[in-house]
C-alpha cells in the first residue's frame, strides 16, 4: 500500500512538472512595449527595430520570473526536507 501511494505521488509530480514545462514553453505573442518606445518606433520604416525592442523587453522580463521560480522551488525543497525529518 505504501509503495503504491508513493508511486502515485511520483507520477502526479512528474505530470505536474511536464504540464508546467509545457505551459512555460507555449509561445504567446506579447506586446511589451511601453508608450514611449512605441511612439519612438512608430512607422513602417522602423518595423525591425520595434520587433527587436519588443523582444528585448520580453527577454528582460524572463529573469525576474525565473528568479522567483527558483527561490520558490528552494523554499519548497526546504519545507519538504523539514517535513520528512519530522516524520522520522
């Protein structure tokens, strides 16, 4: 019974992890330009520059979210290890 519950928990964790990766990798077109950047790059001649600025802003947004995710994962691991030690 104990082994079966452990296998179910492991499968659930793997499924959650795969779902999280899939959601993270879904490419959603983001329009991340501020009003000043949009006004400066408006026009047909600046299309490539506008796309480059937009991509740069999106990539800069990834770092804070990644840091929060890493810190959250580390806190989860610490909580889980303390819970495991308390059970023993």
